[in-house]
């Protein structure tokens, strides 16, 4: 009987100490800037810009694609790194001529808040040259410009290759 009481007492002490130990480890993290999962309402605010980007790609409108980016945005793609709206528009024009993309669909899976910016992780699919279906992964950083979201950084990655 005394052994059961002692084991119960030890078990109670351990289980009550675990949250404290876990909390100490969390507070010990010196990195003060942490990603916070965005609320569904905030994540939904990105749907219009993503739809507009898909529509602009499907219409082969490089100027409309570039207009969804900030003036000093960066696009990192398997074919290189492109800066500013002009650089992004030139890149998109080249993609349209070489690959004739259509039916692009972007799906965002996760959205995190970093101060005033949002970081989204997702993927995209597209038909290339009318026959081949392809796609890849993406990371986008969105920032508010006046009352709308703009893309400040986009990183595209194909599932295989560089």
C-alpha cells in the first residue's frame, strides 16, 4: 500500500513538472521572430491575388503577372533569379514563348504571419505546350501595399532537378 502511494506521488510530481520543463525550453529559444499560423480569414485574403496570377499566366499576360508583385520584388525560378517588375515581366514573356503554359492552378497549403508580411507555402500545376502536365512547389512572401496584398518574393521549385 505504501509503495503504491509512493509511486502515485512520484508520478504526480513528474507529470506536474513536465509542462514547466517544456515551457522553459520554449522560452529558452533566443530567436524572437517566430512564424505564427495565419488565421483562415487572413489566409483567404490571398485567394484573389493567387487567382489573378493564375489567370494572368493562363492569358499569357506578362504585364498583369508583374503588376501583382511589388516594385522591387524578387522571383527565384529554376531558370534564374529576376528582380523588379520589368525583370519579372521579361522572364514571364520568355516562359510564355518557350512553354505556352495553360491551365495553371495554384494551391496554397500553409500561411504564416511574420510581422506585417505573410509567408505562404504551396504548389502549382500547369499544362506545358498543350500536352504535358507539370508543376512544382512554391514559397511566396506577401506584403501589404495600400489596401491590397502584393508578392514581394516568390521561390519556385520543380519536384526534381535544380
